[in-house]
C-alpha cells in the first residue's frame, strides 16, 4: 500500500526578502522540492507570487492588501487583517504540519495543526535596544514570539549556539529543538581569472593593487559596522593598501539601521573617504567576483544565529575575520581569525596581523575551501524533513 505523503504547509511570505532568512526560505524550499521523498509541500504567500517557484510545490495566496516587506519593517507592523487572512488560509488548507522558516513572519493559525518554527537567533531577546526603534515595536515582538512559542510543537534552528540560546532565552527543552544548517549557493565559487577580480575592483572604484576587505550584510546596529569603521584608521596606518567594501542596501527601507551615522563617520574623515567603499546591494554574480578579488571577509557582528555570508565567502576561498561570539566560531572554525567585537583595537589588530602574514593568508584560504564543503542545502533539507516527521509523530501520538 502506498504511503500517503505528509502534507507540509510552508509560510512563504519571506520569499522575496533580501536578508538572510529570505535566502534561507528560498534555498531550503528549493532543496526540499528537489528531494524524492514522501512529503508534499504547499507554499502560502501573502500575495500571488510573480517569481518562478520550484517544480512540484503547491501554492496558495491569502491576497493581503500589503506584503510582509511593506509592513513589518522599520517601526511598522502587520495589521490584524493581514494576520487573520494568513491564519485563515493556513487553517482551511488542513496541513499535516505547518512550517515557519523564520519566527519574524509568524502568524497565529488558531488550529491544532502542529507547527515547526525556525528561530534563527535570539538577538532580539539579547539586545532589543539595538533592534527596535520604539517600545511598541519591542512589545509587539515579545507578544509575537510568545504566541509563536505557545504554538511551536518543534523548534528549528541553524546552529548549536542558537540551540543553546533557545533553551536559555525562550525556555525550549533541548528535546524539542532540531538543528538544520545553511549553505552557499553554487554560484559562490573560486574564479581562476585575475582579470575578472580586477574588473570587480574597478566597478566599485577600488584601486587595482588594494588588499580588499569585504563586509556583506545588513546595517542593524548589532551588525557592529560602526566598530569596524572605527578600527579602519589603525588598519590603514599599518597596512596602507587596505580598503573596505561595505556591501548591503543603504536605502533605509528595511530594518532599523544606523546608515546615516556610518556615512557621517566616513565622510568626516578624509582617510576613510579614500579607503571605505559603500557598494549598496549588489547581485550575487557581482558579489562573487568582488569576493574573488578580496583578501578576506570581515564579520564584526555582536550576535549571529548562523552567519551565511561567512560560508559564501569561504566557498570562494576567502578567509573570514570575525567576532569571537555566538555561532561564528562554530561555523568558521579554522577558516579564519577572531577578534573581540566591542574593541576597535582588537578588530584592527586581527586585520593587520592577517594582512601582514602571507603564509597565514594562504593557509586560511585553503582551510576556507575545505570548511565550506561541510555545508549543503540538501543536508539542510534532509534534517528539516526529519524535524517535520518528528513534529507529525509527536502530534499523532499525543
């Protein structure tokens, strides 16, 4: 007798998000769809998608007036009508399991359908003053997380560091936490053509002979870019050829950030104006070319759940100079060096030491390529399906 596929509904409202959890949603869903297993997947959107979706997955839309990315950004929030429409659509579909790839987009379903919720990190619980512009935003996050916590049959997360935090900050027992992983898209690779790397430097007005450091990510205060910029004068004094490319959207339309403060710091210092390059958001293909012409990725974050840009950089053979906190040492391992993120002096010392030691740079580059191979989206999908099955069995067994 054929086994009835387990029908998993997936919140896809973060599909078009350009942050880490948006990429996690897209890559994981594509990997799940590619697996030939006894699961059936249906994606729930807040509006009918215009993008191409993975073959074999279903799609339903709640037809909301505003998208997630138009409402839950900055000091905004989703309306009660938005939440009701999504919850109602999920309830009517009668899924066996419902999966939220990020607690950020959680909405109440008001049904007995067992839910898997992915909590990428607990940064909001650790340092809310750096993430929320108003007390209301902080309260709304706490209320949403409490509701999600109550409806979570199994909690998913992306690192052992985050699993520890789910126990400490959200009170999940370890027996209800499942780990998955993240990985780089295959586009992130080594390019053996110096001309392409040179063109990438020229594209962003970086000198051809520069030792390029790259930051990739958002501009939330906890990303700690301010301390990285404060470290750069000392780096430049010791390594005059050092330049920093800061990659990420500076539009101010996303989460609460300090882009204005960062730009002011750079513009007020003639030395920084020459050595710091804000590229804005760039497409993956251009980013790969820039990484291939760089010396290292710099990752100064005060707290991360995983740190996907590190794996993307390592896939290009790039060492990672990173904060010594949270998941970053776990993910990067021997493919980089670590500093104290609260100290610009520590950041500067780490970078200058790295740039001044050619043998160290070569060794870490080889380690980076080996370390990157430890991560794959197929492995993430395999672990996710184990989690879904545990969730379903847990619900059916009472």
